[in-house]
C-alpha cells in the first residue's frame, strides 16, 4: 500500500511539474508591448473616436500578444468589417488597426406566401450609421389588401464599450389575419389598425470587467405601449382573443430584461450562444377582460462551427402571457416561426417553437457566396400550455442563400418547407433578405 501511495505521489509531482513548465513557457512566450497610441488605416466610414472607445483601452497602455488578438476578435465580431488586422509598430510603438469595411446600408425585402395572408416588407437600414455602430432603419409592411404600415427604429446594439444596448421602435400596422380550424380550413378573418412604441435599455452587469472579455452580461428594462382600434371581425374567427370592446384598446408592458451573449463572428459564420429573457406585467384597457396580467419571453440562439464551411444553427423561443389580447397573442406559422404553414395557423397567449438549420457554404468567391440549407422547424400555440401541447406543428425543407461578403448581412434567402400537424399537410415558400433567424436582427 505504501509503495502504491509513493507511486501516485510521484505521478502527481510529475504531472504538476509538466503543467508548471507549460505555464512558465507560455508566460515567457507572451510578449508585452508598451503602446503609445492608436493608428487606424482603411477607416472610410468608421469614426475613429468611436473605435478607440469601443476597444476600451486608454493609451498609452501595456498590451500583450493575447490582448492584440482579442482586440481583433472584438472588432470583427461587430460584423461591420470584412477583415480586421491588428499589430504593434515597433518603430513608433503605435497600435495599428487595418480595417476592410463592409457596406452597411442595405435594403430590406422579404415576403411570405403559400397560404394565409400574403406579406410583403420593404425598407432600408444601416447598422453602422455615422460610423458608430448605430442602427437606423425604416420599413413598410403590407398584408394582403390592407393599407401599408411602417416601422421606424434606432438602436445602439453595443453601447458602453460593447457591453450595453438600447433602442426605440415605432410601429404602425394595418394587419389582416386569416384564422383556421383544426383541419386547416379557414374559418374567418380579422383586421385591425395598431400602433405602438417600444423602448429598451440594457446596461452591463459588471461595468468594470475586462472590456475584451467575450462574454456580455446585461440587465435592464423594456417598456411598450400599444393601441389597437376596434377590429373588423368576419365570422367568429377570434373567439379565444381578448378583443377590444371600445373604439380603442391599450396594452402597456413593463418588463425586466436579461441578456447573456458570447457570440463571435468570423467570415460570416457564427459561433457561441445568446440568451434573452424578459418578464414582467402587462396591463390591458378597453378590451373585453381588462386588467393586469403576467408576460414572459425567452429566446435562445446557439451556433456551432464544426468546419470552416459549415454552421449548425439552433433557435428557440417561448412566450407565456396571462391575457390573449391582440398584442400578447402569438400567431404560429408564416414568415417568422414554423415554415410551411400559413400565418396564424394556430394562435394564443402561450407559444413555443424551435428551428434547426445546417448551413453549408457550397461555393465562395470574393464577391459572392452560395450556401445550401437543410432545416427542421417545430412549434405549438394555444390559450395555455395544455391547449398548445395538443397539436405539434412541424416542418422540414431546404433552401438556398446567396450572400455578398462586402455588404453587411446582404443575404438573399429562398426556403421551401413541407409541414404536418395532426390533421394538416401543407407546404409553403418564404423568401427575403437576411437569414431566417440570426441573433442580431434589424428588428
């Protein structure tokens, strides 16, 4: 027994010596640079003062080789540069940042067809307005024969040295929805005129943390105020909705919000996770059953890059609301959740859905990338969890992506999906710009 203990002790000493020698070798090989200032090349649109603040260091400073790699990672993950190179000029002791900028003002065009109310969206936004990672945008939306509505938004997606976020959205919608029975037959229509303002502000939970740390932890508040005019109902299409009883109905939300993010971007490929959680109170006025109710949302993105040309992308969403007002009800299908089904195939205050995509770059060049996508979607919706879980809507399909690397998120998308539920078999096409889901979207 004593011999065995001596052998184990000797083994642990050898192992400890190995790790200590590796640590010392690593420490010796990491160079430290005394950096006197910052010089930026290739900044045609990027504001130099913003770039310096975003990096998060006051110069002069001491930077290691690892710090220099982390500065590059932080800048390339903004997704507004095709490439970033960072080095120290030994002759001047300056930190040199070479930028290859993307064109960040892009159009927004998307649509959903193949059943339900056709949707057409057109607009324009800039992710890097004034060279300061400020998102400004405008869209117009048209549902079927309804008048066009509009959306305006302004966002700072990475404020406070990249660790905070804030924004405002203003909507005006003239929505038309079709409603269906359990067999997928249309039973009625609903039309309404709505407008809302949404504001949110998130601050870093640890503001004094390392500015180059890849993890982002945020907490804050979201406020929403929405007005819905008395809807036009054809047949009894929305019996499970808490509809406006007077000319105008109002919904006001106050939600506490939390975000975790360690996403990285390289060559248009994503890796990492992003979690967003909101929970609070929603107050309704002017509806059949007014009052206070709970409202919660959880959204998760996870990306894995097993090889340079493959991205495995997973998305999940969960909503639970205490009152099925027009503002709080989630409508499954259409453009944003489960492909292959008409918009509004199921609806309710409770909803959950997920999307899994395997994206593979089939052909690449300097100016164009062609990717193929295979996907599966699944989701439920209903007045509560029990009602929603009675029928699972699932679909599978394939698609094509055409992207231009020099332009921020300019991705042409075409997807075809086959969908099934307990009693429904259908198919549909969705097309537009941008990926079907991605963690940093204009809206």
